[in-house]
C-alpha cells in the first residue's frame, strides 16, 4: 500500500501565505502538488491488524452472534481456537 505524500499546489500556498504570512517556513517544507490548485491531505494510518485480530474477527463473524449474551462464550471459543493453532 503506497504511503500518502501530502502536498499543496503553488496557488494554494500563495493564498495561505497572503492570509497568514508567518507560515512561510512551515509551508516551505510541504511538497508542491503537480496541479497548482491541488491539495493532498493524508489521514493518520492506523496500526496494521495482527494475525490474532484477523482470526478473532473472522471467527466471531462466523459464529453469527445474536445478542451480547452469546459474545463472551464465542470469544472464549475463538481464543481457544487461536491457542490451539499456535
């Protein structure tokens, strides 16, 4: 999965600097987008899911739980399956 590279178009940087001149140094560190009016913001990426998390997710979905009362027993069964796999 490619990482997001934030960028600001030259026209966007110019507009920001007209309003807030003190940001010149900070905006100088941001890459220029190919499109002069472009803007590419990157959200914060979460931590990658572990094999355990994937197993628990798949296992719990397969059990088709109907209500909170069934969840603890299903979770214990899924965790036991995980331990048996290792």
